[in-house]
C-alpha cells in the first residue's frame, strides 16, 4: 500500500510516498481503509525532531475511513462501517496511508452529516479541547474561559465546546478573523496584533493556551484566584505549575490521549450540528509535503486534511 514516510528528520521536503505492506488486524483490532487524514502541528514536530521516539516515524493520527476487516473478538465495528478517530496517540499511528490498523475502541461511527474530510479534521483538535475543558478544567456553566488562537485548529473547536458547556468565551485572534470566531459563539474578542490581552481581559476561570512560550506566564495575570491555565503547546509548559502556585493560581500541561468515551461525545456533538470543523484546504496524500509547508506558516483558518484515493 502507499503511505507517507521519511528516512531522515527535517523540513517538509523529507516526506515522500513509500510502499509498505498492508497491515492485518490482530485481536481487538480493525483494519481501516483511509479516506482522509488530518494534519496537525504535532505532525510537524515529529517530522522535524522525531518527537517522543527521537527518530523518523510514520506520521498522522486523525483518520476517517471505512472498516475493511476486523480481528478476533471485535464486536464494536464490522466491515463496511464508516468510522473516525485518533488512534494510538501518543504512540505512532501512521494515518498518512491507504490503510491503518488500530484498536477497535480507538474509533467511533462517523456521523452521516460529516464528509470523510470533515471527520478527519475533527478528532485530535476536538479531543484536545474536550479533555482540556471537561476532564482537566471541569468547566461549569457561567464560568469565563479564554481561548488563545481561537481561529486555529484546536482553538476554533474549543470555542464551540466551551459554549456548549455553558461558559462565557473570550478568544484571541487577529482582527481579520474576529467575525469567524464570533460566528462560533465567542462572547468577546481580543485582537492580539493591537491589544494586550492581559489588560483587555480579567477574572477568567480557565485559559486554554494553544501557543505556549510567554502566553502561559502572562495568562496567569488574567485568572481569578484558583483559576487554571491548561497548556497544550509543549512539555516545557509543565514548569508553569510552580509560578502558578506561588500566585494562588493553577497550571496544568496536558497531552491528548486516545479516548473512546471522548470520541463518542465528539461524534454526538458533531452529529447534532453543535460542533463543526472548518476545513482550510485539502491536499492529496502524495502532496503531504505541501500540506506541511502551508501548516507551518501558521496562517490557515481551521484544519488541513489529506485525501486518499
């Protein structure tokens, strides 16, 4: 089968089409024919640095497709089912390929209202937002939630989920994207190109930081006492916990995990129309390098998705 591989770490140009054996499902696993695969910032990081493995891996975690075969013991899915999910994370999944094998419970049924492209754009960003807002922060109705980079992949989904949880939502985004984020349900917008969010915003219960760097420490200044910054950018953000405690606030670094229960919640929200993903553009599988080039510019609104013929 065709897949995207790399022999060395580096820029987008190291990605290439390779031929690899089609995998076979084992006990509790399913074989999925991939129709579309989402592109995420973690893919860029793993391509360039080797990530947790420290070496080149087969990239891609977001997948939407059709079950081709099931292994022994699988009762959740059967051949012909349309499914989507974020298998194996944080282990390599290899979704940039024509076929993928993963545990059956890493996938859920694809809502009929979503195309495979839309479904492939949802799992990682939606599970990240869901786990940050519900499992980590425990957001409750009436709380104030600040989402950084609210027009980005995780951000534009976090705005929607926070609103569904009953929160008042504030988003940072460039002025050109304010109408887009307001249309998602944001109650207040801050133009980071001309405003300092630390003076424009106050009394926040939860900050979802998708950017990292100085945004974490600065976000502590807008929190209520006991408020929480959930950092999603890099392991270095774990160091924020100490300064947060000293200031009477809280900070947590979170890594998204494969999550069957969470995916069922995401599928229910997407199926009802309460959660939508914006697709910036698509590329065919063989143009994965071009997809990475565009993604690393950081200017795309929404998600980039690879399509597999």
